[in-house]
């Protein structure tokens, strides 16, 4: 894939073409050409060094933070005009510097995750066209790159963050930790002018539809157990907490669902984990499986109709996935994946 097409502007067309290539290669799996964690860590390290080396001293100072400081775990998903961010924005970079920043993202994620991130960022252009405000907060250039510590040290990290996207990476020795991460989309349907090659009109199609299919596949008493609230929760419960604990055990255990619904639970888990690079994704999936797929709970709140407010939660012994689609009449997604023990590489530090 030629990267020249999105060096200057992250247009939706560029992002969708890249997402199509990633989806075709990975589908719901977690395979990757990278064979071992040390290769991945070295690739990320080299990409970070190249990015920092492309910056001026003033830019490097703006993009760099101590690894042990509070900034590393300070994150958010809303527009930067509402919650100011720190770091160096894509808009402050030259073509060469932006190329280096995207290469760092590409090294740190799977092809699917890379395409998903660009797709989410490019939705800012759609929002800009929809907005009538003079001070338009929707800008695809307002995504901030921050590096924590020094690449090559035993422990360091970096983050790419802006509206509806927060990708946090912690590198400790040979291991790359990719939690927590936030993915959102508004609008969920971008219209025919922005149709994706693979994903239709939607940036987060299966993340939304697979969960609804679970609820619609059950009825009677079991559905009443799955749907723990007739009203959506209006947002994800954990917000931007630095550390989270298990939430109330709402809904039902996956083992109590029909086999087809259990497959949809696995599909959702794999869809989110597929954003990680190969070795990291394999470890993440193995961790979920060791803890017990049957012990994952699925719960739904809100309407079962598309385009109406809804929320769902997948919670296992080791992880929490919250998906909220309550705003703008059920066309505005917020979703976050948290690991109770390993967010920000806490288990390795």
C-alpha cells in the first residue's frame, strides 16, 4: 500500500482503502507476519526513534514527557477543545514528520487497527461538513502524539489521541501493552459519499451489530435477563478512570446463551483484539481464554432497534468492554476496552 496518499490529509477515502486492505488480511483473526514479541518491540522502538528524530528540538520537547509522570495515564475521548490535550498534533507536523508518526502507529497496531484508527480520525471531516458552528471543533489534524520516556529504555510508551480515539502503548522489555484503548464513531453512518469498500457505510459495523444479534437471538425469560435495563446508560460507566475494577455483574454468562450467541460473543472479543499487532493480540486472546470464555458476562441496556439509544457490556474475569451508542439518537458510539490488571503495563512495572 502506498502511504503517499494520506501523508498530508487523512481523508476518509484514504482511510477506507487502508481499512479494506487490513480487514481483508485479518478478518476476525489475530494473525500477523510478526513472529515474536521482541521483533514487535524492536519495530516500535525504531519507529519511535525515527519519529522523534524527524522533529525539531522545540517539537521534540512538546511531544516528550516523563514515563513516570501523570500525563501518561491522563486520557480522554472528547474533542480537544473541550478537554485540552498535550503533545504534538498531526497538524503541526510537516509531510515527512506526519509520515513518521503514521509509521509509528502502523508499527504499533495490526493492519486492521491502523485502518480503524485512520477511519475514525477521518470522520472528523464528515463532522466538519455537518457542523454549522463558527468555531468548528472537528479537525482531523487535531490528534496528538505523545512519547513517554526514551525509546530503548526498559520501559517507555507513547500515545495517539484525539476525538473518539485513544491508543495507548506501553513497552516494557520485549512486551508491547496496548491497553487501555478507546474507539468511537460519529456519525455511525457516514452516507453514500463516504462508503467503505469493506465495512459499508460504517466504521464500527460488527462492534455494534454482533451485540444486537445476541439479544435478538434469545427471547422470553433469557432475554429479560440479558436486557438489564430498558433505558440506555447514556455513556460508559468507567469514563476516563486511570484504573478500573469489575462493574456490577449484569446480564448473563456466555455459557447460558445459545451456541450461535456464544459465537457472537467471541466475535466481538476478537474484533476488538484484532486492533492489536499479532503477538500482542495472540497474548490478549489467550489471556481471555485462560480466564474462561464461558465466564464472560453479556448485558444490554436500551432499545433493540438500530438508530435508538443502546449500551452493552462484555465483562470477563480479566477485562471489561463497554460500548455505548446513546447520543444523537443512537448514531454516536463510545467504546472502551480495559484490562483490570494490565492497563498501562502495570503488571510489568
